[in-house]
C-alpha cells in the first residue's frame, strides 16, 4: 500500500511539472477571419469585438476580410 501511495505521489508531481511548463494560452495573435468585405456590418462588429477582447486575452486580434463564394472562401 505504501508503494502504491509513493507511485501515485510521483505521478502527481510529474503531471504538475508538465502543467507548469506549458505556455500561457493564447501565446500568439488570433486571426479574426470575416467572410464578408471591408466596411460592412460584419466587419465593423468583428473589429469592435477584437478591440474589446484584446485587453482580456492579452494578444492582438487582427481582422482578415476574406470575401467570396458566399462565405465559403473564408471558411476554407
């Protein structure tokens, strides 16, 4: 029973070490893809959401407009 407890403790410490070594999420800018052209309502809303979310997430949210094919180009 003592060996089982020691093994469980060792595994718990190893798992905690891996969790501490991970990068803070998100660590890179998040590309905000809008499937419609610039200047429209969807573009304006995406830019406003990106501006509001940037201080919370701590990374940039650049807006990329990818119009065409009724939104399928942006989804691809």
